[in-house]
């Protein structure tokens, strides 16, 4: 079996949460962490738990050359820039097949749509991880978003997370809660 090579951008709480979860998965190596702070600690965790030879803070484009997928676990306000940088690296030529973002993809539904086109044009798959603390046992999963359409509400769910689902059950209009961006054409 070939090893799946994963790179992280971000080394905070959620990155550590996913690194811990990776210890339960066979055939996955954490090959690098790019972060403003905490990369050394996360790389040491990876080494101590047999998650592979994790490089500390390589540039994002360099990390992409050695990964099958990049996981973006950064604050929401920098995710679009990070995903764009990953897509640029993929266009130059890498082994990269996909990008994973912790939800939400953006702060608004309009912002949540922005990473979809660059990943598609770069030939990458895009997925987001649900917030496990809001899920019942057995419901957590990575959700592919590349097939989302303007009318299916996927971007709103990506931007608002579990709150959107509870709002939809109450038959409240999502657009009125999400603000004017939910109605944009972008």
C-alpha cells in the first residue's frame, strides 16, 4: 500500500486535533507543517507518534511538491490566500491531488465560494472537514464541495456550519441571516 502524504498549513488547536486523529489511520504520513507558530511542536508530535518525517515550516509551494493533499487549518481570514497559493503551486506541477479546509470555508457565503474556482482550475479536489464537536458520533465526514451549485445552499452551509442546518429545520430564510453576501452572484 502506498503512503498518503499530507501537509498542514497551521499548527493550532485544530491541527493538533487532526494530528492526534491521524495516529489512528494507517498509511498516512504528515510530511510537513507550515505555520507562524507551533510548527516545531506539531512536527515533534508527528515524530513521537510515527506519523512520518514531518518537516518544520517549509514554504507552502515547497510543501505542496511533497504531498498528496494539503490541509488548511488557519484562521478564516487567511484561508482564501493560502488556498490560492496551494493552487498556484499545483499549476506549476506537483503530486498534489486535493485541498482540505476545516469548516467554515469563509466568513460569509460569498467568501466560502471563492476557493472553489481556483481549486477546480488547478485540477484539485476540494473538501472540508465538519466541526466534530457539533456532530453526533458517526456523522463526521469530509464533505466534497466541488459539485456545489449556486442554488443548493452549499456555500451557506460552508460559511455558517451547523447553525445553518438548525436554521433550515426551522424554515428560516438563510439569506436573511447570512446577510447581503448570500444573494451575490459570485
